[in-house]
C-alpha cells in the first residue's frame, strides 16, 4: 500500500529516520508544493498556518528571471532553538587569548583586547572596561573578534558598539578627550551617545562616517566585497569619501564602492533590517548565495567554495544564529543546494 504524507512522516524526515522511499515521497511533495501550492494531496496539514510560520524561518528558492515574483520554499520542519550551555572560562594571572572557535560550531560572545603586545580575553563575564584605554599608554588599543565570535561593549562616552564576527575596532588614546574617533574593519553597529561638541566618527579605510546622536550599521569585509554599506536607524550621519559627501536620514542606506568611490543611496526595506545580526538573527531578502555563505562562514567559522551554477542563486528567509550548523545544512538541502564537507570546508556542488 502506497504511503501517504503525514505529520508523522515529516517528523521522521526531520529526524533523519526516513527510508529511501519515504525521503523520495517527502521531497517530491516539497518540489510539487513549491510549484503548484496545491493542498488537495495533503489533508493532514493546515498549510495556511504552516506556511505563515515556515516563511519566517526557511529560505526561499531563487527568483526565476522570466517571472518577477517570489516563490518561497514551504518546508514542514520546525526550527529548533538550542540553548547554549555556558562553558566556564578560567583566567590566570597572565591574560590569555580567547580560544579558537571550532569549525561549523555556533558562534560565541567573545573577543580579544589588544593592548600593545598584550592580549586579554573578553566575554560576558569579563567585559570591556574603558579603563583599558589608559593602559594603552598613549597607543591605540583594539577589540578584535575571530570568525565564530561577536561582542558588545560600551565606550567611555556611553556609546554602545556591537562588533560582528571577524571584525576589529581600534580606539585611540584621546578618545572622548578631544574627539571621538574609531577605526573599523569588518562590521559593527553603533548606538552613539549624544555630544554635539564631539562628533562621533567611524573611519573605514578611506571613508569616514560622522554622527551626533545616532544608531547605524557599518559593514565592509574587503575579502568578500568592495562595497561598504551603511544603514541608518536613528539621527543623521554624513558619509565622506575622496571629497564626496552624502547625508543619510533614518530609513536610508548607502552602498559605496571603495574602489571607484561611487555612491548608491537606497531606501531601507522595512521587511529587512541589516543589523538583525546583533539581535541574534540572519535575515536575507533575495540575497545572492555568495553573500549568504560569507555571513554564515564568519559566524560558524568555516571556509567554502561554490560551483558557478550557484553564483546567481538568491534566497530569502530569517533564521536564528543559535541554530546548529546541521540545521543550516538541512535548509540548504531543502532549497535544492547540494554540498559536500571536507574538514573545515563546505563545497557546494551541482
């Protein structure tokens, strides 16, 4: 007797307990549903309710070039949130560097403080202290995250900084004395304390971003892209590069090509927040797969390569950063993406 689709079968599929025949049945249903959205063959599922939930968590397949519409992948699988068990960190009399995150593991709230030749490990139990600036003895100090790490800290003036994975923020010894300048590599979100007498300036390569009381996101990973992106949530900022200036208002963003200095202003998509990473989510809106992999690789600490067939593929969706990498791999498979893993390298194959 031919087996019918059921919630029990979907649960078996999620748990990896299906036979080859059952896997073929479930995946055939997924493919058919994404094309026809036909409910008649699956009487045990409330697709309207399921669909509303899954569209918030599961990636959508790429847009077809001939059709200007979205086709979200409907997958009957629950997103499981894993509670992170806190591992005790022991601090000896000599400061030590934070441990190197394991490949394909969920990222941690950690960073390294660099003061001259000294390295101090920071985390939730040992946060950044503005007094460290005085220890720099007139030199810049830096807070640096590895792949698989992110960090939140408060500067001496009350400005809060969220530092994303594989990023570095340098702070000068005169910070909040005569000026408020920092130097960023990677990505960070700033919620700036108001002080009209001392504008807050973020230097990213040859670009400067000046703010008063403002909340904004800045991103530039030169290994992945030559586009510097800035999104403004509150206040007003001035973006300057090679004599050109642009003023951003709330709800606007700018893409700046750091090679030729070209600006492109955009109105922020209200359905997507570029700074959701600091709140514990990845969010993608018809985002090219290479950009998605770059973000995932920084958080889960892996390297990757992808076949040319995937370079123009786009995905949409929102997923918790607490998800294990195994759950991410399931989502990629649901989106029709094949892969192999070689040590710390994810290889996407046709």
